[in-house]
């Protein structure tokens, strides 16, 4: 490959990266190899993320932005037959891959849900854990998504957010914390750092009271 070809390829990659940061679109199924590979496994591997979520048999877990099920299968095994995983994704094509995986593994405790986060498709107050791995930056309306996850968790339930540097949608820990705490969560644990981190947030109770409009506040 000549120098100019390399330059063009590097330029196209950079344009794609910047475009994705400015206006994120969900990872298409053809790019699954970007987060299902041996290098990703070192930093955001299945076993590591499961440990950080503090799972136990019988739990109900939301795998939000599950993709083709990289984490869904080990999550389903960890909660066992008395538990349940709801695997939600906005792309029907990735859910078809997930369903193939689930049936190949003979799992009966996974329910797939084709919906966008923040659209109100989730039951309220039922989940012990919500997993958001390499998803937050892809979500256009993060506040609506986080509010929906807040209400979907039972009080005391935990939201585990993992981000990895190099993902065009990467969110820095301080930004994640600010956005997540703004909807009422409380940070309870941090793991990792660079290039990948997980922050665990607890849903302490009910939603914080709606802020009054500015004119009412100044009265
Ligand atoms: C990079 S993949 C991560 C998959 C999985 N969490 C993992 O760790 O292997 C991000 C997934 O989030 C989904 N996603 C992005 N925005 C979403 C939204 N607003 N609602 C539901 N799913 C969304 C995408 O469709 C994609 O499958």
C-alpha cells in the first residue's frame, strides 16, 4: 500500500470518527468485531464486567444496548434459571443475532426487547441491575434514557456503566458521573481507569421532585 493510499485511509477513518462523535449512530451488526475481540476482552471482558456488577442467582437484569449478546449470555448464566435478563436494543438486526445465540446456548431466561432507551418500553421498579456497556455515548437523548433506567430499577438497584477509550462514543468518567447523578443516582463504586472504567450507581429511592420553572423559583 502506497503512502498516499495510507493517508487517504487514515483521513477517512478520522472523518468517520469525528462524524460519529458529533452525531452518534448505533454500531451496525457488521462492526461487532470492534467490541468482540481479544483486545476488548482484556479491558472490558465479560468476566470482568460481570464481577463489577455484583450479580447473584435470581436477579432480574437489564442488558441495555445489548448488541448481539456478548454480555447477555454470561449474564443469563450468572443469574440462573430463577433470574431473568431483559436484553434491550434499538436495532432489530442485532437482536436477531442475539436470539440465535440464546437458542444455541439453550437459555430460557432471556427476553429480548426491541426498543430505544428512553422510549418508555421498560417496566418500572423491577430490575436489580442495569448494564450499560459501551452504549451511553451512542444514545442521543441520554437524560431520557437515564431517567427510564432509574425508574426501571427497584430502589437499591445498581446501574453499571462501562466506557472504553478509543470508542468514538467514549464518555469521560466526570461527564458520565455528572449526567447520571443529575437524574438521581448515587455513585457507589468505581473500577478501572484508563483505557476502560466502570462506574456503579445506586438508585436510592424515588425520582427527585421536578424542578420548578425558573420564574417560580425566583418568587
Ligand atoms: C457498542 S454496542 C455494545 C453492545 C454490548 N453492550 C456489549 O458490551 O457488547 C452498543 C449497542 O447499543 C445500542 N444502542 C445505542 N443507542 C441505543 C438506544 N438509544 N436504545 C437502545 N439501544 C441503543 C446499539 O444498537 C448497539 O447494539
